[in-house]
């Protein structure tokens, strides 16, 4: 570990009134939990576009795009599509954290410590 990361870990351990080894072990145990949380977010961000497509199909079959509510429906679908794309982008960006959290928790813990140094 870098000296600055080690100092940060020691400072954190001192503030928590515990040892550096304990804080490190807690961080390593947190890695799979964080990865599973990120996997669930990724799954949700994949399911939502499917539901959005079903909603679009429903509106299309009901001819809502040609009704008096067309402006509202188009605005709603546009906003939901934009929100879905943002969530999907975040979900895809979480993939490296998922992989490191599940398969290399020490690296994940080190990345968490180093992110606080920036």
C-alpha cells in the first residue's frame, strides 16, 4: 500500500478506536456486499428499459401518440427514456467495481481508501 493510504487507514483506525488490521478486514468484508448491491442496481437498470419498451408498446397500441394526450405522452416517454439511459450508463460504469469487489476484495478496499485521498 502507498504510504498515504496507510496513513489514512491508520488515522481512520485511530478515530474509530480500533486497529488498522480490523479496519482493513472490515473493508475486505464490505467488498462483496458492495458488489452485490451494484449487481442489483445493474439488473434493475436492465429491467427498466424492458418495462419502458412495454409501456411504449401499450401507448402505441392504444393510439395515445395520436390522441389529445399526445404531447404529455411524448414528453413522459422522452423523460423516462433519458432517465433510463442515465441509469443504464451508471450501471455499466459499475461493472469494474462489481468485478473487483467479487473477485479481488483487497484491490477494491485499496481503491476505496485511495478514492478518499483524491
